[in-house]
C-alpha cells in the first residue's frame, strides 16, 4: 500500500460568522450515529460515557447504603456496654465489609463516575478516549462488588479488616475462602479503577477542545487528571500485595512467611504505598467538586488558579511519601520515622493553600447560599478539623499513644467524609440537573445538609475523646465503668441522624426524578462547558466542537459560543488535540456500541473467581478471555480481496 | 446556546502515529501501570534480600547464567526486527509490515521456548522459601508480558493477511511495536536481579 496523501495538520479557519448549527438532516444523522440500540440490549452494549457513569453512580451509591447500614449496626452494638446485638465474629465481618465497601466499592468508583460523566463534557469532547474500556470497567467493578457481598450473604465474607494484614489474613490464621474473596475483590475493583484512570488521562491530554491549553483547563479537570495519574501509580501496589497474599494462600509461596525468609511488614509497605495515596485519590476529586461549586456560587473565578493547580500537583507528589506514617507502631528506624513525620506535616501546606483560596473566593465574591455551597462550607469546617488531627498523629510519640484507638477512627472519618462525602453531596445537588434534566429540591437538600452536618459532628467528634480515653478500634463490645458510655451513646445518636439525612437524599432524588423542576441547560449560570449543552446532554454531547479562549468560557461568551464544524455526522468520530496547547491534530474513529466489553468482563470474572479455588484457572481461563478479546478487536474493514462484512 | 462557527476540522487526517495517537496514550497508561508493577516487584525482591543474610537461601544455588543470557540476546535481537517493523509501518510499507510482524511472531515463539529453558535452571522453586518466591514472581510477571504481547501480535498479524490494510492498521502495528520495546527493556533490570543479585549482592 502506498502512503496516503497527508491532509493539512491545522483546521481551516472560517471567515464567516454564522448562527447556524447543523442542517436538520445532518442533526438527525448525528443523533442516529451516536444513538444506542433500544431496551436491555442497549443497556448491555452502550459505550456512552454518561449512561455508564450514571449506572456507576447508582451502583456505588447502593453500596454506600449497604456499608452505611453496617455502620448503623456497629453503632447500635456499641451504644451500650456488653451489648449482645452482634457477636464478635459478625462484628468483625461487618467492620471489614464496611471499610472495604466504603473504600473500594464506593469512594473510588463514585469519584471516577462523576469524572467519567463530566470530564468529556467539560473539555468539549464527544466521548471518552476508550468508550469500550469504560463499559468493561463498569461490569468488572460490578462483578467485584457482587463477589464481596454475595460472599458475605453466604457467610464466607472477609473478616480481617479492610486492609487484611498478614498474618491474620494468611493461610495459617484465615483458613477457608474469606480472605481470598477480599483479595480477588481487590483485583476486580482495581482493574476497573485503572481502566477508568487510563481512559481519563488519555481523554484529558488528547481530546480537549481547540484552545483549551493547559493554563485554561478547569480546576475540576486538573484534579481528575492528577487523581488518575495517582491511581495509575498507586493501585498496582495493592494489586501486588493482594496477589502475593493469594499466592501465599493458594500456591504456598513464602512472601509473608518469616519462617522462610518472608516478612509481614512487606505486606504493610505494599498496602500503604497504595493506601495513603488512596486517601488523596478519594480527596482530590472532592477538591474538584468544591472548586466548581465555589466558583459558580461565588459568581467569580476561584482565587489563585495557578497556586491551586500547583497545590494539587504537590499533593500528588507528597502523597507518595507518607505511607510509613501508617506503620509507626511497627518499630521502624527512627530516622525513617522523622522523614515521614516531616512529609506528613508538609502535605498540610498545599491543602491549606487551597482552603485559603476557596475562602478568599467566597470573601471576594457574591456568595449565593444554595445547597451546594452549604456543603462546601461543611467541607471546609470538617476537613480542617480532620487535617489538624492528621498533623497531630503525624507526630510519632502521639501516634504511638493513639494508634489503633478511636481517635484514629475519628481522624480518618473527618478527612474522608469531610474531604470527599461532603463535596460529593454538594456535587450531586449541583450536577443533578445535568445528569437528569431536573433540579433536586432545595428544601430537602438543606434538611439533608443540616442533619448530615450535625449528625456527623455528633457521631465522630466524641470518638476523639473515646480514643484519648483509650477505647481501641475494632472491639465488638466493652465493659461498663470505663466512662465510655456517654460518648458512644452520642455517637450512636449522630449515626441515626446521618442515616436519616441519607434517607432524605434518596427520597429527594426519587421524587425529583419525576417531579423536580426542569433545569434547562445552565440553571446555576455555571462557567464551564458542560453547561453549554442540554440537560441531560445528547449522546454526542455537542453538535459542534466548542472553541475555548478563557478558563470560564460560558462567562466569557454569554451570547454565543465559538465552535468548529467538520466532525463527521455519519460515523462516530472524535477530535484529538495536542497535550499542551490543545491544537487540533486529527479526527479519530470512536467505537460503536458492543457486547464484547460485557462478555470480556464475564470471562475476566471466570478467571478471577476460578483462581480462588485453583491456580490452573489462570491457564484454562485464559482461553475464553482470549476468545472474547479477539472478538472485541475483530476488524470491521473489508476482507483481503473481498467485500466489507 | 447559540454558536458561532470559527473553523472547520474536516480536513484533518483520520489517524496519527505515536504520541499523536490516542491509542498510543492508552498504551502508555498501561505501560505505566505495568512498570509500577515491575518496580514494586523489584522493590519486594530487594526488601526480602535486605532482611535475609544469605542469597540464595542454602541449599539453593544461583540461577544458571547461560539460559538467561540466551533469552536476553534473543530479546535484544528481536528488538532490532521490531524497530525495523515500526519504521516500515510509519512508511506505510504493507509488504514490509507483513514481513516484520510475521518475523516478530516467529521471534516470540523462539523467546517463549527459551524462557521455558530458563525456568528449571533457576535452581529454586516458588514454594521453598521467600528467595524462590520472589525470583519466580519476577519471572512470572515478565513471562506473562511476553506471552500476552505475542498472542496480541499473533492475532493482529492474522488480520493483516485476512483483511484489507487501511492506514489505521499501520498506526496499530506501530503501537504494538512500541509495546514490545517495553517488554524488552523491562527485562533488563529483571535479568540483572534474577541472575546477578544472587552472585554479587
């Protein structure tokens, strides 16, 4: 074959200024090109990032509910001394399921889901870079989540804590398959999360609208980019930790067996090399939501855009230098302890810079106190408290006193719920109209916020005191007379308020889906590109490709948005651009809907579940996996010497 | 909202090579994930080495050098062919690409056979002690990469002959060559650890 003629590498500038979008026939063709097949088949084969993100959101939220019910059960058990509501063994299972579900089935996937929905819209793209990979990731995630919870229902759920330390999780102390289920759930969910991370990274670097240079990338997208890169670098560590654990259990390898030269501390290093960045993988998207909400409801751009971006990058770097502060109690060398103490304190600085930038934005703006902004204020208050207790436990002597007490439980709930769940509920309220076309009720939203904010402080603040009084984590009961009862009772009361708050949210969503006020394209007068399209957006996102010349394109161009034409309406096509300057480079084909991601997820599930029982599943399981992957990538071009298929 | 047309992208090409192609960026992402896997496995090797006095554990012997050297030479030689294939792909040379990919499939078979001569000559098993476990871990991870990329090249090579080649296929072959380079380069530190560390560390 001879070299095809090269086409010009730059788009042709149009001299004409026109109000037209597409001709009606072209618009109908575009709709047809990007439309999914109808019904359940369409649900299975869709590659639309918005549909997949919505199902990710719903699934992750269901697991949030299940893990929350586990939390309520634990709080009821601890509400009085020597309670017999739960047995010790059941309590172990429930706190393991609670932590594992919250971290792996809720926090990471739901943050990625919001990004999967919004990032292509915010950068003006028609789709994600790898739509089928995105569909595959959801089904693999779902299979991992079902593995964990079906295991729990069948009474073979894990009971070794969310980080499954060896030797407790190893072959000697955890016979049966409880630990295997935990370890393979890790593999499922990490494959899914990594697939999304690669997808988002490529999409952000390569598919931004013309003119969206790196300096014009919204803070939301920056945060998601850094989160995705962190995910790529951090998650292999937990996959390795859990795979070696599986291997010790299944193949009698000796990685974590000190009697044969292995080491339990190796497991902790691998786990926390993932585990600490994981906190920021959950928290950085929270910052993304806060930045978007703060700008829109302060009616001005976020103060200090460049320091904000640099702070996020700094967090990304520093997050990988802190993992040992989870291991101070293991007796590591003092010099190492000092380094990790310093690094743990240092990361408070970029977090602080961002807090001050948001406060300055609110100060300099004209705040509109809608519900999303209440969640931002709730976030700032709660997260600052959690950050301060984090600085406290970064100090080795104090950490040794507080290690494995309720003080640590209080700290990480302040950071994780404060840093991620508060912004997440704000994000739901803010972007719900874009997700569904309808607004959530403001009144119900305010009830939800105040119940959640007060309930949260009542639940978790007393735990600081319980920790200082010496109450250890992960105990299913405690004797009376230690002075712990009132704090536990307050915490349980707060837990009930949290439960009520979430119930109000669920009712608000269900009612608003049917009766919520119609939102229109841009109900909040938001500045970023997702508000330029309809609510909910069409399958192709934008009829024409937006052109960007500022960080707040919709505030810059209130009357009409500059766009480029020329992407095909007859076939799925996306525009690719240069990583830094976002100069248009090419039009590349985007995949059609396909059943193969679903079938590949099933084949992956067979391999991963098979290896719980036999190492040979890796061998025989490779065959169906190879078949479905071949089907996935089967070429659609004509046969050599024949006609198109 | 209202729009104002300021340009037309229809004249842009429909495929690109390397860093200009989104598929290549996806591959970069997966290579980054796998590189982290290798780095952490190497870290685990060095960690376990650091906490033990002898390496390998008696009575294990160090791995025999020759099979590892043979595989390394074969991998490096395949890289010459691989780079040539990548250049042919960028030049849209259909015949050269078909020849190169066929050669790479054959090279893959030879390298996999060579790898299976390496394994018994490691002089340890995965289940005897932590030295054996971590040595086999490194070998397993790299062998998995060889096999999966060979299978991928095989399927892609088959389609080059059964289906018409269009410009995007040259970009796909180019990307696949990039991945094989990763497989070759990642072997070098693993080879050094598996074969030299038991002798010199």
